[in-house]
């Protein structure tokens, strides 16, 4: 069992920044790709960013490329999402998720591929 706990969400003005953290417990994150997803009211959960277990590959949704950065430290069992130049449309509940995936090349971007999920943290960007 992998438990994931997100933190760092909050209220920020457009153009501001937030850094989300996801701390894992129960098991090491070795061989787990780590992803961030978000869900706004009335909308489907959507992919935001993913990083392979090795940290050598990342992928981002087109809507956040150039603004968001995902990183991880397996020794600390922690993954981060640095969010810059935030826009009102970034407002959502952000979820950290773990995907058992030993690939160093392929990363998954669909929610059904992920095995463990955090409780979510609210990010609200005001205009």
C-alpha cells in the first residue's frame, strides 16, 4: 500500500506561483512513475504532468508546458509540482498519483493507469 499526501495548495492571484508537494509513505517510490492530475468542478479529471521512476523523462499537458515543472527525489519519497504564471483556468483540485511503471522511456498520461492516489489539494487562481 502506497499512501500519498499532497500539500501546498491555496489561493493565489493570476500570474503567481505555487509549489505542490506529494509525500509518499508505506512503500518506496522505486519503479513508480509519478503523475499530477487535476479536476475542476463539472469537468473530467485531466492529466497535468508525469515523471518516470528514474526522473529521466517528463511529460506535460500542452496547457501547462513552459509554466509547470515536475520533479522528484526518490530518497525522500517526494514529488513536487512547481507552478508558475498561474491562470484562472488552472483552478482545480490537484491530485498526486503513482503508476507502477518500470519503463525508462514510456510514461502514462491516463488516470486509469495509476494505482494510488492522494486526497487532492485545492488550487484556486483569482483573476
